[in-house]
């Protein structure tokens, strides 16, 4: 994001550097900080004893799958989805992959309920790697959708591992529902981080949250100690500052993203009406349906070549991403305007 660092985060990092405090991470307050934020933001009561620090969300996801599933078992994902989901399941966890593409109906993505039920019923399927809010589509799944997943998981004893890194980036007017608030007594895991929302991904700190202390103990026993100690010291300090003191900055940033989203919609309507914007409900990423342009190649490659605009390639998010591209609108109105004007000029 092209935004200045939140002042509470900048202050705690500057203070640490000034006192040469660049040693190992001290994580005892991290769970408390996340619990405070989750309670305030989502009315989600987290047991601090169920929080495990890791370096980043994908490290947490991969290690949880390794710890709680077995070779020969399969993990469900719902494409189009964040490209590293594919490699994390297959190359890190070494598990089989079952892709159940989301349905795209009337400009909105949702679960294919019949296909999800069929996939969960397969004996080799033991886990579902959820992306909530969803990247790249920006969907914030509603309570009915989330309850459907929870009910299905309980019926077929499928572990849900929910990547919720975009949760704090839920736009004003939408409700993010943390999966563990619906999980009940089932074994389930949320992997979350302040990294996306406060723009501190390079500092390395995420949290693995278990649904029960028993599950947390199992993960603590099975996940290597060097993974559990992988969070960076500055990342921990920044995450704690974000969760404890960064809410005002976060809300101001979300207001700006709301304006940027409306500007993007207006610019596309004016300059590129053939591109359909999938309404983002969270994050700063826009999923663009470029199929009506009838380009001779991947839209991201086309616009890089012809407009010198960098987009994420749709097909990297799965087969249903063909003809789509992902755009980052967390910048200034001036830059966003220039981006769309350049793209429009390229297709004239």
C-alpha cells in the first residue's frame, strides 16, 4: 500500500532501533494484543493460550496441514484463489489438492454448495483451506455461507484451516465473521496477521489460533520449535502496536479505500466499460473481468506490454482466472487515475 506507516507502529519500531533492541522476539503479549483487537472488532473471544506466533500466514498454513493431516489425504481449496495456496498444499504440506471453484453469478462469487458437499464427502478429503475474506475476489462471506461450511465440516469431520489475513481489511458496511466463532467444539484453525492491514508484511509476524487448548497443544507438540520461534522481533512489536493502538489509523485507511473503490468504478465506467469490476468487500485488491475485451493473451501480460501497468495474472489464481486480472488500488487517486487511463489507451 502506498500509505505512510501508522504512527503507533512507527513509534514502537523507532524506539526499538534507538535502543538497539534488535534481538529475539518476546511474544508473551502477542496473544493478548490479538485477543483485544478481535474482541473489539468482531466480538470474537480468543483464548490467549491458543495463539501461536509464526513468521507469516503461509508458514502457519503449511505447518498446520503437515501437523494435522496425513500423506495421501487431500485438501479442498476454492479457486480463483491466492496462488500460493496451490504450492503450499502440494509442495509444502505434500498433500493432494481438490479444487472446488467458486460460482460466479451476477457479478458475485459464492460457494458451489453441491460441489463442496461432494468434495467433503470424499474419504481422502480431510481438510479445507479457506480464504476468508477471499482473495482475489474480495468476497466477505456472509453468515449463511460460513454456517454452511461449518455444518459441512462437522458432518464429514473435515478440518477447516482459515486464512483470515484480510479480515481487518473488511470494508465499512460489511461484516467479517471469523470462522472460529462458528466452529463450536470442532477442530479448526484460523491463521491471521496484522501484516496486510497495517502494511508490515516484511517484518514477519502471524498468529495461528486454535479452536481449543487441546488442539493448540497438539500443534505445539508437532510443529517444529524453530517455526514457532520464527516471528521477527520487530514484527511482533509492530503487530502488538497495530492491535492495541492502530485501530484509528485502520479505520481512516478503510475510508480511503472506500473512496478509491468508488473512483475505480467510475473510471472503469468512463474509460473501460467492457471491464467488469467484481465488487470488493474487503482488502485493496480489485478482481477485474476483462473477458469482454477479447484480448489475444493474458490481460496482465497485455497491459504490462501495452500500458506499462503491472497487474496480477488471472490464470495464476486457478483455471477460472483466465480472462481476469487483479489490480491493487491502495494508492493515491492520481496514480489510480493514471493506471486506468493508460489501460484504456492501450485498447483503443
